[in-house]
């Protein structure tokens, strides 16, 4: 009985895995060619029955980035002066990181959260600052940037998401989002 | 003539090798998280305060329980429990490994609830999948059911490679061979030296792009044609994942995908037996 359960559970999981990959493999180009009933199952599956991402979707580096996203922040000091924008730096990859790369989750999370916030803004039909501010990605980014090193004169902090094109020689920086100033409450300063 | 090494790889050895490689991967991951545990603090990138917005109103009892737990105890406790369990899996050599791995799975699921999927990678999904298989293996009572666990790992691994390969094949930049230039130019997944080397050697980028597509798309055919094909695949796969780890710093992928290879070898051996008979 347990054997049957194990085999059935694994078979079911594998079928779900194949279905979950379909949305990525087929993509939007084939949307018209698929019957309506299958469309929901195959293409929208990851939004319907795989919302919790229990079934993995494997697309390692299949989408090629055409721009690099940067997270920057600046402070308003007690005397109302604004500091210059500072970039949240990523460490460059070295051979050593093959063995030891503790910062990779933070760096990837910065990329994921900035991407999620930009997606959130694109998907909103009526975009308002209050809806952006109440989003999870905004909450995490503001919490993170406020935790970055600051001076004892820092009163408020805001962040900016900017993009630079990759490999085209064009160094134009596009500003995608600037958050409102957020107060820094009394606490340990780092600089 | 049968390959001696492959012929002598028993199910038990395969599952132990998989468990060992995964435990090393988990230990490494925990040690790295411990080093940067500051990011899990209340004002860090992975603060519970930032993530609880998602969980706040859904299931009151569970949310309340998790909320009080994550507020009260720092995330570093979970890291320590996971690390200790992974060490114990190696030390006890399979005696209590199913229970210990179940603890690791539980802690990793709690970590997902606490931190969300931000910052996670494909290796995390595969790691959880493999750990679940390691728990299922001793539970499965019959020889066939145990064998199915290996076939499942093999099928999921090949599905991962094929999906990544087919989606790359559909992408114009991968087909043109320029994808590598774009990826290597990013700060997060790039490498200056390799990017310059690829750009200075004409045709290298295209060759690597098509090499990756071919490796990933043809994986089921190579593995399932028999043990020689599988050994070739394992060798190329080792080089592939080490190269990615060196160039892009994705070190967890190495341990996790290496851990799937014993299952590939077992399945390849079964397939070649079927083909012969």
C-alpha cells in the first residue's frame, strides 16, 4: 500500500513538474494555438495551482538580461542637506566564490526585489504611491536600505532604482523609481 | 563489457553518496548564511518585519504562531539547527539520516515562509526535492518503490536540463551566440576576465552558447542510451557546473546537481539492462 502511495505521489509530482515547465517552454507566442481549456492549465498554471512554487520551474539563465538594474540610496540630514546617491554594490565574481560565496543570496535578493517592485508597478492598472508603498517588495527594500550604514546626522532615507543598458556601449542611466523619504528612527549609526 | 565501477554502484551506495553531497551542500549554505546573518536581523534584507506583510491576513492561527516565533527567535537558530542536522547526517552515516533530513526539510520550509523566495535560486528547489526523495527512500517498502525514487530523481534532473535547454533554444540571443556576452556583462552573474576572453576570441561565445543548448537539450538521449552515454554526460555535467560556479559564483548548484548524478547512473544502468533484455 505504501509502495503504491510513494509511486503515485512521485508520478503525480513529475506530471505537475512537466505541466509547470510548459508555461515557460511554450511562452506567449504559442498562446493562440492552444485551446482555451488547456491554456489555463498549461500557461497560467504557475499562477493557479503553483502559486506557492512547490513545483520548481527550471529556466537557468534562459532569459538574457538587456539591462542592469541598480539600487541606490541617499539621505536627508538633520540640517535638510541631501547626500549624493550611493549605489548598493555587488561584489564582482572571483574564482574563490566557487567555494565560498556568502553574499550571493543578498545580492540576488536585491535583484529579485527591485525586479518585483518594477513588475508590480507595471501590472497596476491605477498606479498610486500608496499601493507601491504597501507592497511587500517596497517594504523589504526600504527596510534593507534603511539598515545600510549611515551617519548620526541622517534623518531620512530614500532609494532609487535605475537601469543601465548592457553591451550596447550606451551608458545612459534610466531612472525607474524614486521612493519617498522615509524617516530613520533613533538607533545605532554605522559611520 | 560492463563498466566495472558503474556495475558495482549499489542502490545503497548511490543514496549515501547523494545524501553526503547534499549534506555538504547544506553545511556550506548554512555556513555562508551564518557569516552574513546580519541580513536576517530586523533591519536587514531578510527581516521578518519586511516579509510578514505577505502572511499577515491569510490564516490567522498559523500566521499568529509564525509571527510570534519569528519575532521571538532569531533566524540564526534555524541556521544552527539545519547545520547540526547536516553534520549529523554525515557523522551517523545513514543510521538516523531520514529523521535528520526531515528536520532539514522542515527548517528549509520554515526559512521559505520567513524569507520568501527572494534571493533563492534553482538549486534551492532541487535541493528540497532531493532531500524529500532521501526521506521517501527508506519509507518505500518494496524494491520497486525504492527504484522509482531513483527514476524520479533522474526524470526531474533531465526535465530541469531539457527545460533550460529548450527555453534557451527559443531565445534569439542564445541562438545567435550573444547571450553569454550579456550575462557575463552583469555584475551579479558576470565575470570580467571571462567576458573579455570570450569577446576577444571570435566564435567562442557562439560555440559556448550552442554547446550549452546541446548539452541541456540532448541530456535525456545521452543518459538513457546506456551507461557509456551517462558517464559522458556526468563528466560534461561536472565540468559544466564547476565552470558555472567559477564564473558566476553559484556554488550550491555544484553540490546539488552532483548529488543527482548517482540516480542518473542507476537509471542508465536499468535502461541498458532493459535494452539488452
